[in-house]
């Protein structure tokens, strides 16, 4: 009976568990996953190389192939949008950036959309896109410079100047100040033009001063080193002599103080003795 139960258990295990394990199938799945990763890397490298070499059709083909494998790849849509924007296919570029934004809410896609709107004179939409990008990532000076350009086109010069001042606080360079100078020149604001030019001159002078090589101390000669060593030795000797003289003087002062106390005590004793004698004579 026990033997029959063991045989039955072995058959059950073989049918329901061993049959589920297929080494060949698992190996094929792993190979497929490994083959997919190098293929995607190869396509990305191909797209980047083609864009650097200004081969838009080749780059577009590689990016579209990536999206064929991974239709939710926000980075590929963003890169494809950049490619279309460079080729002035603005409608397609905006579509790609908007898809990238819907897949991954990031400031880069919004900023790129804003640049296209700025290029196509849709300044309100550009300003809105830049403002949203700044809300997501407000530590990039380039976003404020682009936002300022859109605001200037909308006639909001003061807001544009504030945006450029924010950019300067994040990255204090003459490049940002020149954007600010251009803003004031376009507006004919003489006072701020002069002030901004002075800021540029002051910053350039400060940078030039900081870049000046510091004078190296003159290298000491052998005679100088010997003289310095002699001076140090003489200083040590003088210090030792001064300490010795100070100790001697202190000892003499202490001895004089002790002698003075002894003399005072003797005088006090003599005074008491004299007082006793005087008192005794009066009694007698």
C-alpha cells in the first residue's frame, strides 16, 4: 500500500511540476532579452551618430525603429522632436514633444515646445511653456533667458528683465548681462543701458583680476637660509637668557620679600615686648 502511494506521488510530481520546467524555453527567453538590449543600444548609438553627422533621414529611421520596439520611450520622442525642429518641421516636432511630455512630465520637453512656439511667433504659448518648464525645474538659467525673450515679444519688458536677473543670479556671466543689455537697447532705456554696460565692465575686470597669476615668492638662496638659521639660533639663545634672568630676578624678589616679612615679624615682637615692659612698670 505504501509503495503504491509513493509511485502515485512520483507520477503526480512528474506530470505537474517537471513538465513546467523547460530549459530550452528559458534559455530562449534570456537570449531574446539579451539580444533586445544590445539592439536598442545599437539603435541609440546609430541615431546619435547620425544627428552629429547631420544625417537626419538616418537618425529618423533609427529613432522610429526604437519606437517600434518601445512605443512609450519618452526619450526617443524627445530626440525625434529635436530632429524635426532642426529640419523646421515644427508641427511634427511639437507632436513629438507633447507625446514625450505625456509619457514623462519633464521640463526639457516643455522647454523644447516653447522654443518652437518662439520660433513660429506664437509668443503666448511659448511663454506658457517656458513658465511650466520653470515650475518643474527652476534652477536652469537657460529657461529664464528663453522665458524673457517670449515676455519681451509680448511687451512685458519688466517681467522679462526680472527673468534675466534671476538667470544672472543662477549664473553670473556676461552672457546673461548682454541679454539684459539687448533688452534695454530694444526698449531705448538709456539709464539701464549705461548701468548694465557698467555691470559688464565691472564683471569683466573682476574676472580678469581673478585670472591674473599670483606672484610666486622669491626662492631663498643658500646664504639667506644660513642667515635665517643663525637668526633663529640667536633668538632662541636670547630667549633662554631672558628666561634665566627672569627666574633669577624672581628668586631675588622672593628672598627680599621673605627678609622683609622676617624683619616685620621681629619688629612686631619687639613692640609687644616693649608694651609688656611698659605696662609692668606702671603697675609697679
